[in-house]
C-alpha cells in the first residue's frame, strides 16, 4: 500500500517549489517532477475526503436538497474522467 501524504509532505512540496523559483538554473528531473505531482495529488485527495465529510453533514441536515446531489454528480464525473485518463474505468 502506498504511503499516505501528510501535512509534512505538503510542506516539503511547497519548499521544493519555492527553491525552484529562487534557483531557476537548477534542473528538475522527471523523477523529481513525478514525485512532486504524486504528492500534490495525494494531498488533494485527502482534502477531498475531508470536504466530502463536511458535504455529507450538509446532506444530513438537508436530505431533500437536490443541489447537493448535483455537487456529488459533478465530482463523480470528474473522478471518472481522471480514472479513464489513467487507463482505468
């Protein structure tokens, strides 16, 4: 199982970006760019879980609100698109 991204990983990511802005002559390798992108995706996926938990609380308070269903339908479509892009449907 892959290591979960943490707040510390997000800090490392921000520091790496800041360092590249300060030193544009430094060359980034594909491995570095891949690791940075993967870490950013993991951090955003964890944030998505947190936001979905808050969204679920809204639904509990307003179970008849179809706009909340629309929100999830939009997110589901975007996730399906991302999975299809990576070759998994």
